[in-house]
């Protein structure tokens, strides 16, 4: 498992290194943001197996928020760079996901009702 993690880290570093030098800092921040979110999503596992200390786990939220703050000015350019269309940004779940998920929306599958029901 640690070999897979090392290979993943090496691959990501390699791919980030191939990007335009001006993009590398924001790509590294996005990669770090992703890694923090994976740890946060599985924090019980990491704490139970003593792979992270309580102090480090607590610091993740601050690190996450700092990265979000740093990435925020580039958000529109990143959305455009990843080909995220205005239609995608205007999807009900993209605007107010709490409201969108407060009722049964059939997972946006109503238009595919014949296929899924």
C-alpha cells in the first residue's frame, strides 16, 4: 500500500512538473487540497491506526481553509481551464447543494426514468 502511495505521489509530482511553470503552484495547491480532503474523509481510519496525531488532524481544517483561500482568486480560471461549462455551474446542486438535497430529487435522474426504474 505504501508503494502505491509513493507511486501516486511520484506520478502527481511528475505530471505537475510537466505543466507550464506558471500553473505549477496552483496545481500543487489543488493536489494538496485533494490529499487533505481524502484524509479528512477518512479521519477515523487515520486516527484509529495512528497514522496521524490528534494535533495534526485538528490542523487539517486550518490547512484546508488556507488552501481554499489561496486558490479562490484562481477559481474562475480553473473552472474555465477544466472545461466546466456555465450549464454545469448552473446545475441546481452547484448553486445550493443543501437546498437541492433537502428533497427527493431522484439524483437528477428524472429525465432517465425509463432507464433507471
